[in-house]
C-alpha cells in the first residue's frame, strides 16, 4: 500500500517554513503499514496542483494533501479538487455549524460573520467531510476509482489532530492493511559501519519479511526491525527474538529498546531509579533544558537549572569562583568542573550536566577557537569532564554539545545503575 | 527562472527526519531571483529517481538534488545520474585527493582505506566536480541541454557550505538572473485580515513588478515586498517608498523592518539601547533561553536565567516565597509576579521574562486546566502579567507561551524606549 503526500502553498517553496507536516504524516502512515512513495510540495497554482494529483494517482493508492484551505484568494485547493473530480461545491451543514461555533467562541456573536467565513463550509459534493475541531477549514475525504484522497489544513496542529483522531482510524477501517510491527533499538557512541560489522551474521539470517534499517543521527544510530505479515502474535515473537540477539551482541552501546530520543531514554532510566537531574548551561543556552522539558513527565526527574550566560550568573547561581574564571577562563576544564559540581550542590539534584564553550561565530581565540566546548557530568561523588572541538556553525555547535553531554551523562549513569 | 529541488532517500519518506535542507536551499535560491516550482522527495530507487529527474526537467531550469551520495549500497544517486545522462563514471583527481585528505585527518594513515572510500571519487564523466570541504562525497554540476543539475550531499552542513560557497556564486555567474529585492516588515499582535484591510489601498497601488505577501506564523505576520526589475537602485527606492507607507500605516504592530525572528528583533532593540535581559522559565523549560541564545551576539543582551521547574528552585533562584506558592499555587499571577521581579533582582538585568504554566498532558485541574499559562514581564519599575489558556498539546503550549512572552516583552519595551 503506497501513499503520496502533496503539500500545497508557497511558504514551503520560498523556504519560509520547514515542512514538518510531511514527516509527521509519514510517521503515522508507516506505523500502520502504508509506505510513502513520494512527497511533493507544489505552488498555489491550479494547473500545477492538477498535474501533481494526476502524477500522484499513478504512483500511490492513498494521496494526502495539506494546505491551501484558508479563506483568502490564494487558497485554491478546494476549487481545484472539485475541478479534478469534475464536481460542484456544496455547503456542508456540519462544517458550517463548526465555522459558526468557532466564530462565536472567538467573537461572542455571529453578527459580523462574513461571506468568506461561511465559504469555509463549501466542499466538493463528492467528498465526505472530516470535522476540524481546531479550525474552520474542514477535512475532505474522497474515495474515487479505488484511490483515497484526503485533503487537510496545513496548520500543523489542525492537521495533527485530524490525522490522529480521524484519518488514521478511517484508513485502517477502509483499507486491507498488512500487519506491520516495528521495533527500534537506540544506540549511542558507535558508528553505523561498526554496528553493521558486529551484527552482520544476525542481519544475514533475517527472513525476507523482516527488514533491518540503520538510522544514524548525530552520535546515535537507531536499529529498526520492521516485520510484515498476517499474524501479529507470531510476527511480534519473531521480531523480539531477533531484537534480543542484536541487543545482546551490541552490548553497552544500547540505550533503549524503543523509538525514543536519547534524552527521553535518560529521563526514563533516571525516573525508574528515582534519580533527579539539573543542568548548568552556558553555550547551549537552554537547549539541553528544552530537550528534556519537551517530554511529558520530565518534571519527575528534571528539577531545572541555570542558563548562566554571563560570568556573574555562573558565580551567583552555581558558586563558580571568580578566581577560577579569571585564571582559566569561562571555557575551561576548571570552570566546567565547578559548574557541574555547583549544580549538583545548589540545585540539590542527584546528577548534573554542565556545558561551557564558544558557540561562535565570534569569541574564538587562537588557544580556544570557535567550537571549543567543555562538558562535565557529575553525581556529586564522581565528576567526568571532556573537551570537544566542534566546527564554526553556531546552531550545530549547540546541538552537538547537547548530544555529547547527553551521551556523557548516559555513560556515567551506566556505571552507576543497571 | 524556475528551480526544482529533489531530495533522495528514505529517511524523509519514513518521517525519520524533517527535510530542513529544502527550506534552506529554497531561501538561498529565492534570494538570487530563482523561484522554486516544486520540491520532490523520492525514494532510493533508480526508476523513481529517473522519473523525478525527467518530470523536473519539464518544470524547471535548475534542478538541485540532495542525498544518496554516501558509500553504502543504498546510495545510488551517482550511478543513476550517469544512467540519466547516458555516460560512464570516472575517477576525479581532486575528489580523490579530498577523500584521502579527510581519511588521513580522521585515521592518521591511508593504509586502511577501502575501495568504498575511493569510490567516493568516482563521478559521471560529464560533470564538473564541486569540492566538498566537509565530507568525502563531491558535489556534481551538470549543464546539459540548457538545464543545470546540481547534485549535493544530504548531510545538512555539507550541503549548506556547498550552497553558500560554490553553488550560489556559480548560478549567479552562469545564469542571467533578474534583479530581485525583498523587504520584510515583521509585525506582531495583529491578524492577517486586519492588516490586509488596513493597507488595502497601498496594496492596490503596487505596480505589477512589486508583490506583497502575507506570511503569518504564531501571533506574528511578516509583510514581504518583492520587486523584480533590471535596475537595482531604482527598484530599491520604489520598494523602500512602499515599505515606508506600510510601516507608517501599521504603526505600533511593526516590530522590525527586516526578515528576522521576533526574539532577534528584541535582541537588536535592547542591544541598541544597552539593555540586558534575564528569564525565569518554568513550563517553557529553557525554550525561551534557547530562542535567544541561538543568535550570534545574544550574550550582549541576554545574561541568562533560571529554568525553575521544581518549586524549590523557584524559591532558591528567584526568591519566590514558599507561602505564595502554597497559597496561590505555582501557576498563578502572584507566583509569576514574584518570579519575574525576582529575576530582575537576582540576575541583575534591566528586563526579565517569567513563565509558569501547565504544559500538559498531565497536571491539569478543573480550575487550572492543561494549557493554563501565566506570563510576566518586568523592568523592575513596571511589571505586566497576563493569563493565557492554550490547548492541550505540550510542545505547542511551550511554543505559544514563548511567542506570547516575547510579544509582551516587546510591548513593554515599546512603552519605554523608542
């Protein structure tokens, strides 16, 4: 079962926004056994959209469309779909009720409702309306000549709710989908080729209905087993058996046996052991805190910390000695040691991370070029520090510092808990 | 002049990574007057890539390809390009020297260099090699039948350097590009339709070679004027005149007259006035700090702050009274007031932002459902607080809280500085 995602609108084509919708949709489809064959981003142009729909129909069974459903002149998806299917537009009662309810909630009255607002309830007459709980543009489901077309708003949270609540359940109910089971093993600290060599014989012994994918990303590699079959129980047993062999072989590099980010694996591990964490961030400037706190339940483990950009805050919040900074500099092993030990002490956490470095593009010296970063992790009793030399791109230095800090914390945790 | 971007590889199609490359490439192309007609993400499949190239050639003059240049079996872009152009592969000396230099730097010796490494220097014989300073896969430039094809690695930082250093200059030198001038006006706090109504007559009076685009995003709208012409000086004068009329009409909602994010506009404004900022983040968990600190030069304004997830840290770092939290709760106007005033005082900044709320999905009560967020901004003398009720998606609550906090700070700044 193949799908194509078509995103409509100039914002993506001019690079004004990054297309995060397609990744979300692709994940959701993959999880139910629908493979995405192509993602096409096209402009707000009738002819271009019609061509994209025709091309997609030849490649895919399911065509998911986002964008172009707003109330302005640029938004031509609905009209273009009506033309594509050669049908007219009709007003849908449920969609109109939804538009009115939203308008009423925002304005307190329907008096000033404009025609453009009402027109949000117009849909091609051959579609089934999928209600949009978060906006005025209805979703539209078409089942024509054995192909399914689903048009959704481009606003991410409107699309996300619609996918999870309506589209995925409806696809499962409508299509005969294979049983598909994924199992992901998250590893850190070893390269893709090293891992491939280490588990070569296990990979070679996989039956043809189970695939292994290597998914590398900044110091981490995800090993993902995907099984396709008809019986969920047998398939799950098979996958689990192979996964267990891989986990045993790869050993300490395994961080989690599920598809979660590194920081979430750390939160889970620390949470299960009743441990708390704080951070002292200089050059990462809040990014590590953000990584942890984006996850539900982070507060069980993550107490918080200091974003100590200014040296005065390193002293005030963490108790770093003024003499240490003036003698060794803010970016030094001595300072990062006092930062991380200060965090454990002042924030009363079991573990802490500290990072201080020169993210760039300015601030580098001959001794300490841009990209020089010191990272420390500590549990009060034991402190480990390390110097890194990254590149000269600021945003990447921040990301690489964060991932390296997480890896170091993970290693220290591994030495102390099972 | 039209372009198409083709990204090759399954990572995007399975939703494992978000395609940030295309947005970067699109921005770079737009800035030199090349419009992106379509972005296509296709799988590691020869037939599929050949079809995508043929389709793109019919739509565009410039075809930029990323991905599929690694050393593993999946990486078939090079072979497929050779087949598409019906040429053989040859070893390129410069590319080989680059592979060897990188190998030597990483391993200290060439002894263990494998055939797969050397094969990175093979390229289709009709291409011009564009050196990759950050990796072993060379860029490949083709100029065939009046169409330009440029194949780049998919690793973002390798592609980014290659675009900036080589591809953009080469496109400018090769193609006859129009003069294109953009001017962006960043506004906050007013909706797209309100703005459109307010400047309707100015928009109607634009000549046909100047376009106005409304680019809305989370509480902000960018108004972008794009002019196309032959004489840069005249065009710039024209655009500046229209921009000045729009700025005057829109008034206080104008935050910046350049294409920068809200937090960068705040940093610029505060920096120009010698003001400093600190933050006290609870539910935003470091995200606001991260927004500021991702920008070069942030340290001139941003001193840092506290990520005070745990109540103990709100007391310890910000001096919030224990009694305030127990009487009114951590998510309350009283607590956010003490947080923001505590930040100004303890972090010794001119201004501060504080945020405390229930990001969800858990932690809501009947009185304070998930999405309840209190935000405060202060300059010591004056404190403004506001309660927001967002939705129940954690990551979005964090983002919306951050943008709302930035808007409030911007308003307070506007009252105090010109």
